[in-house]
C-alpha cells in the first residue's frame, strides 16, 4: 500500500466520480439544494456501492475493469437521464413496481423524445469524461494490485465507517427534516414516495430501494393519529347524521389483526360530516359522471367548445380543481373518483388490486337506492382491465369499445370518436331504462388522448379551427381532439332533452389529468396562468351541471378525492362520510386544500413542496410550524390509511364483518322472540293449571 496509485483506488475514485456527479447535476436541474444532509447521504450511499464494486473488480484484469466500470457509469447515467425525462413527460418517476409506465412511453416514443430538454443530457458528461481519461491516460495509469489481505482490510474499514454514517443520516432524529411528510426510515424500507425518496437518496439509491421493495415488500405496522379536529363532540342539530356504530364496535372488540383494527379505529373515530342545505337537492335524479381524457382549462372556450362552455357557465364550476399526477394517472384518478381513496403513488392501484371490492363505492351507493347502474369507455382493455375493476366496484354492466359497437383503431395514435360514444350511450339508456327508473352511469372518454406531436385522424379532424392562431402544432392537434369531445357533449345534451330527461339528470365532469406530452411552455401560450410552477399544470375543470340550478363559480381548492362525498350528499344517499378521505365540498367541514401525489399541498394562502420541504406564501400571512405540521400529519396519515386499506382489501373485510354481525344479531333477535313466545305459552299453561287446581 505504498502507492495510492493502484487499481483498487483508481476504480474507486472513477466510480465515485461517475456515479456521484450525475446525482449533483440531477439536483441542480431539479432546483434542489445540494448543500444538505440528503447530499451527504447520497454521497455515503454511493461510497458503499463503489467500495463493493471496486473490491470485486480488483480480481479482473485492467481491460475488463475499464469496460465494466464504463458500463456501470453509463447505465446509471442513462437511468438518471430517463428519470428526468419521464418526470417531465408524465409527472412521476420510473418505478419497477409499475411496469405499465414503460408501456406508456413505448407507445409514445416520439412524444417522449419531443418533450425532452437538452439539460437532461448533462448527466452524461461524467461518463464521457471517464472515457476520455481512459483513452488519454490509459498507459500512465498504474494497474498494480494491492494484496488481497490489504484489499479486504481497506474495504471493511471504509464500509464500516460509511455504513455507520449512512445509517445515522437515516435514523438520527436531528437529521430528519421536521416538515418532511414521510420519514427517511420508512422511505428506506418501502420507497413508497418516489419523489421524496429520490430527493433524499438520489436516483441510484431509489433504484436499489425500489427493486428491494418490489422483491421484498415490507408492511409497516401503523398507528394512525387523527387530526386535532377529530374526536371533538359535535352538537346535535337538525342536520346531524345518526349512525349506529354498535356492530362496528363489536367488530373492533373482537378483531385480533392489529393492522385491520388500526384501520377500524381510524375510520370510526373520524368526524361524521353533517347534512346541509344542499342535502338531497338532486334526490332521485339520474347521474352521468364523465371523466374526460386529458382535459385541462383550454377546454373552457366559448368559440371552439360551446357545449362544454354551457356546462361550465350554467352549472357549478370549481375553478381551482386539480387532478394530481401519479403512476397510471388515468385509471388511478378514475379509481379515486369512484371511491374517494388516494391511490398508491408508485402502483397502478386499480389494476393491481382489481379484485378488491368497495361496498362504499359510488356504484354501490346508487345500487342500494335501486338505481340502474352501468359504465362505459370507448377503448379496449389494452391499458387497464376496466371490466373487472368496474364490476367489482358495483357497476351493473360495463361497456367497452367492442361491446359499444363503435369504430376504433389498435394503433396508439388514432382513437375512437367521443361523439359516436355519446350516441351509443343514449341508445343504452333507451334499452336499459324503463318507466320512471333512475340510472347512474360512469363514462370515460378517449378522443383527446395523446399523441399530439404527430398527425392522427382526431388530431387533424378539426385542426383548421385554430388556423388564425399562432399556437404550436401540438396544441392545435390537441384542440382538434377536444372538439370531438365537445361535439359528443352536445349530442348527449340534445339526446337527454329529446327524451325529456335533461331536467332530471345531473352531469358531473372532470379531467383525469393534463395533456401529457405538451410542454408547459406551449401550454402557457394558451392559458392565462403559468403551468410550470406550483403544480399548476395539473389544474383541470370540474363541473356539476343540472338544467335547473343557477350557474356558480367556486374558488375552493379541490380534487377528484372530494367528488364522491359531494355527490352522496347531493343525492341524499345512505352513506357513512367517515369512510371517504375526501369531504363534501358544500359542507361547513370542507377545508380548501388540494393534495398532490408526493404529499405536497396547496390552497389560497400557501403551497407546500413535500419533496423539497419548502413552503411558499401567496399572501402576507405566515403559517405557524404547528399548523404546517398538523396539515402534513393529516395528509400523510390519509395517504397511509388509504394505501393500507387498499392493500388489505379492508372494505371487503368490513362489509363481510358487518354482514356477519347483522346476521348474528338477527338470529339472536329471532331466538329471543321465540323464547318470549315460548315463555308466554308456558305462562298461559301454568295459569290454566293453577285455575283448575283452585277449582278442585
């Protein structure tokens, strides 16, 4: 060990440089702080990896070492570059736990490449520098091997020191950001929040933790803490909901599974949202929920889209509604709209847990009220198994594009037309609904789906309506596709009116996510707000329309999580508000706030960035540390509760337990009734016998 210029240390230094510098470039591109504990943790983690790899490479000749080192640095750099591009394209990071994410990029390679920014390729500079060093200084580099014994000693010393320091940065409370919504320990064990995991452990660290979590999933035992607003005795008024919890309390007292009882105790102790002046406003009316593919505020335009503009201006419109991006956003955000649960961030939740049942879902609430329910989507099962998902959600019947009988293409460039879709929906209503029956249906459109960077049937169909503008081509193709959807809405409105059921029908519309593949720079050329900051790109329309209500604009911040409890109250359905993680938007309990997939949140006053642990004030009013921590704790708890409820199929468990207890109670009541009758007969017999004895 007289020389430091030996193969072991050379490989160690080259690997350290080639793996650590791209992480710092990544942080700079993401505007993250590079002078913090996270950077130290990333450095230590890469040190551990470099020591292990260098130890192994010391057994190979110098040519093989250089090849393997170059390949490792190249693959790592490409992965980091891909993460930047993927996040820019879909708003989420690549996770091995969500295989369909890669399929989404595969099908839209052109759009994916088109969305790439040149800065992302800067992470490849260290790799190119290493190749240059190998070419220019290969002969001068000493390839002397240190003795095997010394090699082991050096490796053990470095590994021991770095591992202890690494573990300290994870476990020491003083090194944990007090605002952080997910602890570094939990991130290490589960990688449950990709955005925060990457921020705290780097892209390479996330890669390893993501793979570990996929192969060796860990369930953390939770004790869910309720916000201080919960468990406050509510005064009884005419609007109070009365719910008998005796069966649920029996279930809790007998349940041995700690995880299930933690969920039981969380839900039963939440506040019961009162009724209000809007309760039952739409009772017995029909309901059509339309989740609009890739629709954002560009759709609110009277010149191009008069039908949707009519719904917005004559209905109730929430101007600060968001559809936060997550893995598999279309299906996950559809799932959240149907259940008022948060989907699992790094998982195609509805697909992975397609066999789960939810007795409290939107379909099942209307089924209990004897509505005819059905659902439809004008595309195939290629992306998501909707037939299974919707059926298990309680949809009476599901219509895919083949069952609808409308034209579609297998190419991921041309889609079915939403105007034909709406014609078929009217036909289904004619066939399924008789006399005075009420119906509820969920429709998911498709025409406005990407790609927008290339020509397509839908993208070219109304391309010329924006001929007088200077909008980019991808925006114009997108707007052409929106026109087809607007035509479909016109057909639906006209069809309902012709059938004399428009007044008796409520239409709820929201966008599943913003139009992927269109850059924020191009979106900003059409919209009157900056989509590149504070998650503004995820702002999408949300409308509740009925021809008998007056148009109104609501400014509260909200998302799809609040749709179901709002509808349940408006239709006066039999539901327990505690089972939904959203809140009725028209109740006094609603607090204006939208939560994003990584735990960030936003309202009129503040924006909290959970990934970077930063708060932005929109007013002069400062938020207290206690208030910020309370909001973060509430959000984190809800996300954890939702995740564990889905993974454990909790609502199917709860439904079965309630049914069992109801049956037991009914049997006991029947037994008691039988015993009472028997006792009465015995009393009559005894009375008769005593009477005879007295006569004697």
